[in-house]
């Protein structure tokens, strides 16, 4: 069987995403990490692991879904498997995705089959403040073993979802003004809380509802802002600047209408889902062209399926459709690898094939953004977790 701690990929066209394309490249993996990358022979004299011949294949970093609800809204389970939104209270910052994500969800297997090795997953958008996202790997049985970063972001939502959900209950928020006001109040109180905490040492009594904002205010994680419409995007930028915090603009559906202004803000966009119907007013201008227009303006972008809105295995196809609509091909690859890793703030571990990174790699028959391309191998932490057929020597 060889040493399972070692793996060697040889003769592949390797898109490292952090350096040049290697037309006939090799990757040496040891103990779950990438030990060496290059076009020369990298096999050590003591090598006892498995060898994957990637001749005529494309080798990429494992693909990354930057915004989804896999495992927290389970496939085939209906209401019993839906733990995405706590729709009885509009402010729930203390909810943690890791307490609801079920790694047994069939969608994880579909992700692995598509070469997707990690995902940013968390609560939905029914609440003004929904709770804490986590960045996790896609293969395993115990959520604690899959975590790369948790909390990885704090989810907030502007616009139609919280407005309709709570307005329908005859409660705040029923307007966009109320949503923005409630979010401001939370951040204002959290900032006061942090100021008190930093002034007091041993006698300080933590507040469970406020403590979870501390990583946001300290710049350790961003607010992950659900914002489709132009006005909601501008509100997100305005509030972020008021409190000096970082945000990601998730969905950014009308972003192509204000691409220059978004670029000036410096905040990245996670664009999509566009492989779905325009089911509500605020996504009436949804288009695959948005990603390309934002990129051309200088905005760093990633692509999302927002699973289960679009199925997670369609992530590379969504990137391909964005390329078809104007996003440069290279940026299509980046939008589901290194850009997604950078935006999710985990690029020190995933998103590129470079020495020291986690050995999360996918081997394809060709460009995964093309419909007929097949995944041959999916490798997570140096372990082959999917292969199309028996091909390991």
C-alpha cells in the first residue's frame, strides 16, 4: 500500500494559482502538506507512498465555495434537515454554524466529486445578524475535524429577506431603515463592550451576546454582508466605514451597476448565485456578466452557488458561465480557488499549490468550467478522498 503520509503527482499541467503554470509539473505531498512543487523530479530516495500519473490532465488547487449552506440546509431532509435560519429573533450573533452543519449531508459527497475541497458555510439571510460562519473541509464525519477557521465571519443581511420575514410578523425590521438601524445599534453596543473589556482586566464579566462581535471589531474576521440591491450594497459600505470594520459583499447582484464605487470601497465581492431563477424583486437584474464587470473595475471577486439555491457541484460551471459572459478565463479559475481563499482569509492554507499549504488538490481531465470535464482525483489533506476509477500505483 505504501506510506499513506506521502503522495506524488507527476506529469500534470499544474495551475498553481500562486505562481507560473507548470506544463509538466510534479507535486510531492507529505503528512498532508505540499512539500515540493516543480517540473524537475521531486521523488525522494526514501519515497514509499502512492504515485498519481497526471499526464494530459489539469491539476488545480482544490476548488473553494466562498458562501454556501451545505450541511446546514441538508438535501433530501426537508424541514427536519433545515437549520439555516432562526426566524423568531432578528439579532442572533451568538449562533455558530458548527453546531448545525451535518457532514453526513449528501451534498458534501457531491462537492468532493466536483473537486471542491473546502467551503465557507453558515446561517442564512433571514436575520439582520444571523450568526457565525465557519470555513471547513468537505470530507469527514465530525465537524470539529473539518474546521479550518471558526468563526470565519459574522453573517448580516440587508434588504428583502429580513424585511419580509419580520415585517410579516408585524415586528421590526419591516423597512431597510430599521435593518440598518438595528445593525448600527448592535455594532455601537459591541464597540462600547469592547472598550469596557479593554479597560478592565480580571474583574470583567463577559457578555455572551456581545463577545462574538469582538473578532469583527478587532479586524480578525469580516462581516459577511448579504446585499443584492444597489442601495443595500451602499448601506453595507457606509456602515462598514462608520465602524472601521471589514466586510465581504455577498451576492452583490446589482454590483455591475456600481462597479466603480465598489472598487473604490476596497471590499471584495462574492458573486452569485446566478444559476437560479430571479425569484424576488431584489435579484431582477441578476446576470453572469456581473463578475466580469466587477473584475474589470478592480474588485476582487469569487463565485458562489449559495447552495442549495444552486447545487454546490455546479460551482465550476457557474465560473464558466461568468467567463462566457466576460470574466477573463484566468479569473474564472481564480474565482473558485485563490480569490475565494483570499476573500475567506484562509489563503495561508488553501487556494494555491505552493509549499507549506494543505495538500488539497483536484485532478481533472481538462478545464472544470467545461461541462464534459471529469474529476479524476480529489485530494484533501494529502488523502485521496475521491477517484473516478482505480488509478493509483
